[in-house]
């Protein structure tokens, strides 16, 4: 049992596996034969460098066909792939490398300096394409680790989610029903591969024998250009990407998008307003509102076993071998979703303090509020805690507050979400300056951008003499949220 062996074996070897679309460059097509040859040669080159079964190997790179070769090569060797968020600050990245700890870091050229400070650094440019014997895939058990994916956490450091070969294989095989359509699909992937949304799209396409159309990063203009030039049939990503694309089209940047027949969105709620805009722009495309978590996998929900049509707005019906519970809600059909899936993680890597509240026996508490209709279809309602989603990224106010309070002139900070047309929700902040300090909105926002990921910076900052407190003496987030909404509406 080795996940690397699940690249479709019955697909013609000349069929495109990956089409790489870079801005200003002609698209590069890589066949299934070439891709498999490259990854097996990469595995041999990695083995020569000392990577072996059980090695923990970080990957610090932007989207590129080399990334996928390296990822699958690590799986072939039985090493544990650890895709790292290259948008994190250097201090957080180093802390993750030490937490695992990493034995090696595979990197692209722009991230060589960071990689060299983490572990033994291996340049992908020097590994991919090297001649080497195609060794057999490591013989692994279902419980052997395949990867550690990272998800945002309230601790201020992303949480490691260990996932097994058996779990991934179950998830991929759950999509067999989609195989006939996938064989003809060209799926556009622009989200970063360290994100489960992108990983899911790539792995499903290669497993089912489709074609991945890959972009190094998302821009709405390149997305539109690539849809037209590569005749993309499936868009995958988060709702904010669609919103940005539609806004770009509204500004007059039109491209032919008639080839798109399926839009698969996840990682954030899809609003009815955005859905209506998508359907107006691409009336020939079906829109699927998906659901998955890093901790429980990407195959929790799918089509109804009795072939009932999935209602608009539903995330689907529980997949085979998936058990669901709705807890602590107003009725048996509404509450917090608890899941059991064969892909569910054993717990956060080296963080039992964070695992204990989430894992109850074999159940995983997702923290997502759901409702269930009479036919067993599920619908996302909201979050059970204060976490909110901004453009597909999970944000915790406490993380951003702690970062802002590192500013030398900030005494206190409070962060709340407000509605955002593109991101769904976005953070805004209230800050109290230190005595005698002069604090401006631009200074705080610049500090946030310089010291954390761009997606987590507060879009607006208001300076207060003091933060409002609740009766219990805590920061009154409800009052702050109301103030923020009024300020945004009157701006």
C-alpha cells in the first residue's frame, strides 16, 4: 500500500497529466509517461541524498510540476512529506521545522535562504530530471504516515495534521463515481499546494486520469487567460477566487469561459449572492459546494446513494464509511458536526493539549455547525467558535491580536471579522496605544503585513482610548463587531 502507486495506471501514457501555465510563457505539457519517469528519477536522486523511509521532508516552494514530482517521490520512498506555507514569517517556519523535526527541506530557488536555516536543504532544480534507476515503491502499511499538512491554530503556530497512506487511499477511492467525467476533465489548480484544497484537486485528477492545469499562483487575469487558452473544463478553489474573477470580468477583462462545465468550491461558505453571479457568468457550469477538513479528509460527503439530486447549497450526503453526529444543537438535525472517517488524523502533531478537546474516541469535533434535511443532505451553517474564514484561510482573532500587540506602540488589540465582498469575511482591528505613543492606522497595518501573512492583516484599524469590556470584565467583542460594522458602512 503506497499512495504514489495510485497515479492512474490505465491512462494512455501520452495523455497530458499536467499543463503548466505561467504568465508570459507558453503552456508546458507533461504527459503521464514523462511525469512518472520524472518522479521515479527524483525518488532515486533523493535516496542518493539520504532520504529514506521515515524521513521527514519539508517542501518549501511555489506551485510547479517539480513540486508534484517531489511530493510523489517522497511517498514512493516512504518518507513523510511536509508541505510548508511559504507565506509564513521565517520565525514561524523555523518553529514548525523544529517541532516535527525536519530531516530535509526541498525548496525552489526563491526560498533557498529560508530552507538553509531549517534543515538539510535540497534544491528541486538539482534533483528533478536527474537520471536514476526507478526503484520499487516502499511497501507500506495503511497506518504509515504519508504527509503532515498544516492548519491554522489558536496557539499562534499552525497545527500539524499527520495523515496516513491508508487514509489518503480511502479518500481517493471514494471518488471512483466521478471517474468517467474526470477522464475528460481539465482541472485548473491555482491555490497553493500546501493547502488541502489544492492537494485534493491534484491528487483526485491524477488518480482518476484527468489533466491538471496548474498555475504557480492565483491572479484573476491569469486564471481567465488560462481558462481560455487551455480550454479548462473544471475550476477548483475557494469562493473568493471566483469573486475576484467576476470582478475582473466586470472591469472589462473578458475571456472565453464557455469550456467550463463544473466549478468545485470549498474551504469557505458559498454565499447565495456569489452563487447567483457565477451562474449568470457561466450558465453552462454546474456549481458544487464541497466540504472537507484537513483533520478528517476531503471525502466526507458526496452524491446520494439513492441517486437523489444534491440540493443547491448542500455539501452533499455522507460518503460510504463515514459516520456523522450533530451535537449540542437545537434539534437532532442541527448542531456541531462530529465525524468519523478512515482519513481522520490521530491528533495534532506533538500537541496533545490541542488534540484532546477535538478528538473524542474515534470522533473528531469539526467545530462546524451543520443542519441535515429529511433526505440526509447536510448544509453548512457556521462556526461553533470565533474562528472565521478569510478567502479560504482559517483566521483566529487571538493570533492577529498577539501579533499586533508586539508593535512597540500598541498596548491592546482586539480583532473582529466584517463582511467582505471578495474574501467572505476579513479581519479589522481596534487598538489602544501605549501611554504617550502616537499611533496611526497605516503604521499598524504596515506592521501586520511585515510580520505575518498578508491574508491575516486587518483591513481597517481604529485607534481607541480603551476597549469596551463586558460585564465579566472581558473585551466586549459583540460591541466591537457592531462598531466595526457601523464604521465600515459609513466609510
